[in-house]
């Protein structure tokens, strides 16, 4: 290349150099250079960390859930004073849907009042409305006092006197008990005639639970009428190491009751013999509900209450105190999804981010109390870019709880009311551009170097002025 051309190229040099013999190294300049290098390295590390970190964008949109999409509600709740025998879960919503006594996805575990498990958990069974003999006449007895209700004083003696004693625990105000009354008297007389005193295998009797409150509580009577079977003075049946009692849930016609009594008489001494209509239930004061329900995304209520076809309940004496082990919406995230959720959630995850009721206890001094929990549910969707398998719908909720005393025809119960927010939060991660990272690096290096040069120039000028002042004093 010609010398003239090279000379022209040199003229566009932005970084002209000074000869080495025209520059001067100073201690202050060296200190500033070292500090500048440290600052540049620190800022470069911070920029690299910021570039590698996940950056997200949060948008609020109208809920994009598909039409008809169902919401899963998972729960595990213990009621230490609500027997599993008649405890039910009902679900209703704002669209008029009512599902009573859910059984398919709900399991009930009998527990003690101290939350200890009693027996094995079982899948709930649906009970049907029992049939009645509507116009059966009642009877009176001349030779025995079977028609007179038993009391705490003579109950044990009566139960031990016969191989099998079938007891109708009733309340005079109960309409189902009133319908059963005449038929029960007729069946009692019929069985007495079939199996006289000399036989001693079976008898039918009744107990008025409004007069014998303690006796009924002793035998875990919570619904009327309750037909219990006692063998040799006890209703305790041990099966697989668990203590249970036998109850009759079949139809209440004379024909069905007589058939049941005949079968029990034949099974005297054999408590594990199957008898149609007789079911064994765990002897316990409480019940634990666990499972899930699928509901529409409209306002609704989970309603825990004592209910059964053909039975009446004294709701004013019921205690619906409960412990919420967990209650959350949707599915639990896998470890990878939870890690992604932790990093992409706008404010991170707290311990109760998905379950505000976990571990909370709700109790009251009185029995006639309804507990209500109102929950506002919000959907947050995490959408990692390029990783659709990690996309996840996370549900969070706020909750307000209160309790009130029931009155009139109201039922003591536990209500969990939910309402879906129409707003959905969508969190996406933002792509990173390399040119922005390179621009930031250049800005860091150039900016720090320039600022350091200014500081070095100022320090150098101060040193020069100081030296001139010292020389002036010496002169």
C-alpha cells in the first residue's frame, strides 16, 4: 500500500497515541487504575448475573379458562364431634346445581374427639328413603311391658337378658319416629309371639332419647330413629381389631323388620353373620373427611352437615368444631413446576401461598353454631417460554371466617363458600437479547473508565497546585 494512502488512514485514528517518554506514571493514577479495574469487574459480574436471571412480565386478563372447565377442590378436614355414621358433604352452586351426600371421591375416617383414627377409612355409601307401613295399627300388651320405653335403670338388665336386643332410639318430636311407631309396636308383638320368654333369643324395645339423654349419648345416638342391635348386653362388635356397632338401615315396613328380626334370631351368638339391612359402623364421636370434588367455576359452597334419608337430627345439640388439615384448589405442582413457580411468581411463594386455611382450628363453646368460611379464588398461570411442559395453573385464595348461632329451622353446619375471580394473572418470562448485554458491558467499561479518568485528572491537578504552593513557600 502506498505511503500516501497509509498516511490518510492514520488521519482517521480515533485513538491517537502519545509517545511513552511524554507520559508520566503517578501513584495516585495507579491507585485509581486498580480501583477502576475492581469496579469494572464487579459491575460486569452484576450485569452477567442480571442477564442470566429470569425476567418476567405480569399481565392481568379476563379469565381464559375453557367453557365448562371444572375446578378441583382438595380437602382434609376433621370434625371431632360429628359422627361418620350420618356426616355428609353436600355441594351447591349459583347455577342451581345441588349434589347431596357426595360419595365417589370422598372418604370418611372415624376418629376420636382427640383426632385419633378409629378403624379403617371407608368410602361413603348412599342411603335410600326407607319404606313405611302407613296405616298399621298399634298394639298394647298385657303380659309384658315391651311397649314402655327402657330407661337407664333397666336397660343393661334387659340387654343382658336376651341373646339379641333390637332397640329403637327415638324422639317424640321426630316425624320419622312417629311414622315408625305403630309398625314398631306391631313388630314387637309379632316377635314376642314368635320367640316367647322361654326362648330368650331376641326382643325388641325402644328408648325415648328426650328422657334418657345420657343413655343415648353413651351409645353415640345422633339421629332419630336409630335402630341398634345389642348382643348379650353389648353393641360392641370387634372386626379386624376395630370396635364397631350394628345398626339397621333397611326399610321400615312390618315385613322387612320381621325378616330382619328372624335373621338376627338365627344369628344369635354369631355377630359377624350377614343380615340384610344391618350395617356395622365404627364406634366413634368424630369423623375426618378427605378427598376432592370437581365443581364449575361459579360461586358455590361445600356444606358439611349431618343428614340422612328417613332420619331427624337435633341440630341445636350438634358441635361442628373442626380442624382444617388442608384445603386447596387445583393440583399440586411437581418439584420442577414448583421451582419454576417460585422463580416466576410476582412476589415469590410464601408458606401458605396456596392454602390459607391449613392447620387452622375452629371451635366454639356452644353446640348450636354454624361455621362459615368465605374464599375468593384467583388463578395465576405460569408460562415459561420454550418449555410448555412446565406451564402451570396455580390457584390462590383469600379467606374470611366467622361463626354464628343457629335459630329456628336452620342447621348447625360447616360451610366453605368459594367465589372465582373473573381476572386471571398471566406470568411469562421475557427473552434476553445479547446486544443489550453487550451494550451494557460497553457502557460499564466506557463509563467507569471515563469517570476514573476525570477523577485522575482532578487528583493530578490538585497535586500540581499543592507542589506549586510548597515551592512558593520555600522561595
